C-alpha cells in the first residue's frame, strides 16, 4: 500500500504533521498533533520491514530473492504472497482464504482462482492472441466469452456464452461512438451512441435501455469542468447546471424539470476545500472533519451520520440511528469485509479480492444473515486494467451485466436475456429511476456501491455521488500543471462524463484507452511504492519490480498506439520496380537494436517513413510515462530512484525488458500488417527477419543490441 502519510508535508492540513528521516533520507516517524505516531523501520539493505501505528504493527518479510512477500498486521491479520522469478504474484493467502494467478511468457494472466477457507476454488481462465489482446474468458461454471479486436487493438465485440453480444464502434480519432448490446435472439437489449468534440469529450448521447429511450447533452467550461447536463426522456426535459469556485469546488447546483421552478442547492467550503454546508429550501446539511481531513459527521435536517477512521485513513464505521456499518481491511489496507447491524439483525459480507492486477476487484464474496449459512457469489471481470464486469453468479443462477461507455452497469438480465434490472445515473453517479432488484453491487462506473451509506468504494477512498466529492482527503500530491488535481476532494476533475477514478487517488481520462491503461501501471507503481528497492537502479541484468512495471507500460503503449498501416507495402506487393527502397532495422536502434545485417530488411521508403513516424511517437509516449513514474518514486531524502535514464534504455538492460520491447514490436508489426513487407522483389520479408533478430536481441545484449547508447 502507498504510505498514506508520506505526502503530508506537501498538502494543506488543519493541523500539520511532523516528520523525521533517518541518515539515508528514509521516512522514519510521522507525529500528528493529536499525539498519534507512525514509525517506519528498514533492514540493513534499506528495505522496508514494516511500520507501527496506533492500532497495531505491520511487519514485512522478504523471500529468498529479497522481495517483500509476507505482511503481518497485529490487528488485520497476515497476507502471504508467492512470487515467480519475474516478480509476478502467483498466490495470495489472506485472512479469509486464497487467490491464485497464472501467467504466460508474455506476462498475461491465463488463469485466476479464489476460495474461502477450505471451500472449493472458483477458477476463471483467459486466453490471449499474439498481439496481447484478450480472446476468451471462461467463467467457473464453464461458460466462455469471446472477444474480438480491430487491427488497432480496440475491442469491437464481446460474444457471451448465452448467445448475447456487445458491439463497439469508434470514429477516426479512436473515440468510442457506439455500444450495441443484443440478446440471444438478436433483439436490442441496450444501445448507446455518442458524439465527441474536438478535445474528445462526449457532448451528446442517445440511449435505449430495455425499450426506454433518452437523449443527453453535456457542456463544459474553459477548464473542462462539467457545467450542464440535459436529459430528455418520454418527452420531458430536465437539466442540471453547476457553478464552481476558482479551486473547482461546486458552489451551486440548479435542477430544472420542464417549466417547473428550479431547485437550487448552495455549497460552502472552508480554506481546506472541505465542504462544510449544503443548503436547499428544505434546510441545511452540515459537515465536520478531523485533523487529517476525514469526514466525521454529516448532519441533515432529518438524521445524523457519524464516520470513524483508522490511522491510515481507512473508513472503518458509519453509524446513523440504530444502523451501524463496519468495514474490515487486510494488512495492505484493502477492504475485505462489511458488517451491517440494524434493529437486532446482522448481515456479514466477506471478500476475496483479485489483487494480481492494477486495480483490485472483488472476485468472490460470501454473505450470511444472523450467523446463518454463507452464500457465495462469483464476480467475473475482464483481467486487465480497469476490469469490465461481465457477470455475477450465485446459487446456480447467472446474471449478465451490460455497461455504457463509462463502465456503469445499465442493464442486468438472466441468461435468457430477460430484464432483471435497468439502471440510469446522472453525471456524478446519483441513481435515477432504477427498475428492478438484481442485488448487483457494481453500479456507477462499475464500482462497488453501499446502498446503506450511499457511498462508492474506490479502493483508497469513498465517494459520495450526492455531492460529487470524496469524503476524505486525497493523499496523492496532484500536479501544478493540472490545477484541478490539487483539490483534495474533487472527483474526476469535476468532469465525471469523461473521467473515472478507480484508484481513489487520481482521475483517468475515460475517452482514451491508452491513457487509462498507462494510468493502470501508474496505480500499480504507487501501490508498490515501499516494495521497490533503490538498488534496482543499476546496470546489472537483475530484473526488479520497477522493470516489471515499465515492461507493462511498453506493452500497453504499443498495444494502444492505434496502428493503422494496412496500406503499407501496396506498391511493393504490386511489384512496382521504380519504388524507392530503403533498409529498415526491424529492432530500431533507438530501441537498442544493433546496426547489423541480420537486423535489416529492405522495404519501400514511403512505408519506412510511415512506420518510423508511428514508432517514434510510441517511444516518445513510453519515455514520457517512464519519466513520470521515475519522478513519482523520488523520496524526500538524498536517495532518488530511476532518474535520468530513458525508458527504452532502462528496459533493454535486462533480458525480460528486451523481451517486452520485442512483444511490443510484434504487436505493432502484426496489427499494422507490416510483417509481409519486403523490397517487392525476392528479398526476405520483414516478419522473417524480425523473427530471427528478436531471439538474438532478447538473449544476447552485448552482441546483438546497441545498449547503453541506444541512439541512431
């Protein structure tokens, strides 16, 4: 888990925390004005061995390779990780059970399983094509879902085992323009059409869900904040308008329906951007916070909510009247249980998480009432990045979930395509005219919703859609270049139509597939902050955790490069001898390839220019992301990690890193139809030359790469 207090010196607090560092510049103590202290410890090699906080002590153990693999919390229990030689998690044992993961040679997950205690495992299988795109996903009961992608790697169709299918369309800029969900008989279950502006932001949508239609439009201010949402349904139009202060805080919301008078809500804030009052004609709701920026009380005209927090700023309890909700967490601060008590009744829910992914997802849950028998539910998500939930199964019954462009669950059906529940939301996630009762937990943007508290759990923090804000302070420092990210409570940069925030730390631009995937690796980097060894930044062949992160970045940037080179080689294939021919390094020298004959294929000059135009852009994008993550690992002391080395150069240092570069190039050449290129005569084809060179490049750095110069 990201050390939540490490950023305290960079943000505004009602009361300032005092920190101290050891001679190596590592964070040693954090002391709050309340007297609470968190103390950090390290071994002789500089690795984190744990920390002591008011509620208990976390102890971190390491495996024979020096990798953090054991976490024991005196209050939250133990977690044990098994890692393979490449540092990939293959097993996690948690307080309630166990999860496993299987990987192929390209570091793609081919299987995952979960079980409670000694119960049978629930296993999900996945297969991938040569370009690293998901092909099939098989649920525990054996039903297989098929995935189809276009040459640019974008998802174009999901075919489910029950016969239903989902189709996805894009415009020339790569923005999603339509989602069409069809039932087993070909009938329309739901259809969403989108229009975008020059910045790629959604401006209009037309929706049809279970036979009910609505049209939507959105307007933004110069800073990109949402200022109006209009919805027309069944001949009636409603509109919500928003006004903000200079920090991005919402200061007014005006709702109109038809010709009725507008309903106006006014919001007040203190100097820390904390919401203190929300006023309507029906009364005022007040808010109070602790010294760490966590909401501790919400008092409406009719009831009062009390919120309790741990020292690492995890929401542990919400109480109102006779209703009490308690949340439990594991040693790494991930929510794994919920207990609800109301009127003498008790409901307990426990989770086994899929944690071998950038954003943990509930894979298996079980619930019981008043100490009765447990009932299990299986959640099937796609295994990459921000997972798309496809189904939920319990008691032998499977519910199919169908989503819109935000990833929000909009329709739930049974396997026969019959509607169980349809859902709609406003821009910020407030539920509108829900029809049905599926019991589905994952709703707005596909995230877990607590019906009792009205909060969405976004891993690091909890989000209140009624105010469009988080109820605790963001521990991520934000960016001066994007002022809205400096507001510690804002959700999605005040633009929830085009942003999501699955980490609870920072918003992701939902209109760009590549932006989302790269940010997935950013989140994984942040979550592994304390596990990364400063000694990884050397010139040895040792493949560290940071290298694994960067390998994922390279694969993602290549896969999301929107390669559109299908017209390449037309002149050569036609045998036009007058076409100018030029040599091409199948592993470019700026990717640390070697300037040698075995690496060269002759291709038309126009094709050569087109390919390098794309490849240059990919390398620049990857290096920018790599530099950003390197800066993210800067410590407060004199030791700074991973600075001054371009991403490609760093990766080419290790066998596994060069393998990631080759995997990216393979995807690029395959998606663009480039592997059949040659001089149009009898020369070898690009794919043949590349296949030979890729092996020698990967296995022999000294002979077959230009490392460390990696320059033209």
